[in-house]
């Protein structure tokens, strides 16, 4: 691996980075003698970000204490693995830490979403209607209707969407994955994601209307 400095930027194998980012690229590249040490330092940083993000989201989860810590560790470990695999794709448009932290936020979003989806359903508007517990004093009939609507939504997601629409809807509305991150993961663009999400919402609503859950 070759490196040189031009106008305060460091060129590493033809790619231009700020000095700190260049150090990370050199240390995390295959064959680097400091690879393991760099991975340990980066993991500590990723875990700190992951833990803060899981704590921030904890009010909507049924996770506390060791389970929350374990989720943060899993997210940091998976993010580190993805970063080291993709280090050759980093072009230096942003600082390395900014680029790297997007991976761990994506991993937290995915893992939190998977846990949340096991026990919850959300409504097509992405709101909290399907997540909130029944308020004190709600009539039993209203609770039954809400439960039936949640179940109908689950069936709509499973049966009324294409695989692509389901992937996008679950990622954005349930897993809270950032749109740009999802577009990168699916190797597409924001417009295509918008279109898939629009079609998914339309199909879900049509399904609910057809089954007389919405008018």
C-alpha cells in the first residue's frame, strides 16, 4: 500500500483522505501489521455508539440490562465485520468515523426491528397506534377492534405485498432503517425506495379496505 500527501489530504492507493481517515484505511486494510489492534480500537468505538443507540430506543423495547448490552455487542461486532470487508470501497467523501458509524446504526436498527417485530405490529402510517398499550378505561370492544386491525395489518403485510415491497416496508416502517442505508444495502436509489414504499402503503390500505377494516 502506497501513500503520499497533497494539500493536506493523504493519498492511499490513489484515494484521497483526511489524515485520520487515511490512518484507519491503512491499518484496516488486508495485510496490515496493525490490523488486529485497529479492529480492537474501532470495536470499542462502535460499541459505544451502539450502546447509546440501544439505550435511546429502549423505551419501545422489552429489553433491559444484559440483553440490551448483548444487542449492542452484536451490532458492533457485525458492523466491524462489514467495515473491514468494505474498507476498499471507502472513498473519503466523509470522514472515516462518519462512514463507519453508519454501519453500526444500521445494525442496531436491524436488530432492534427484528426484536420489535416478533411481538408487535405497526400501522401503515408508521405511527405508534399499533404499539401503544390500551389506555386505562378503554372499552373492551375498542380493544378487540384494535387487536383485529393489528392482526389484519399483519396479514396484509404477508399477503398483499410483493417480496420487494415487503422488504422495503418492514425495513423503513418497522426496523427504522435509514432510507439511504437501505438503498445502499439493496443496491438501488432513493426514488426506487420511495416508489416501493408508496406501492406497499397503497396495497396495504387496499387490503384493509377490501376486508372492511378501513373505509
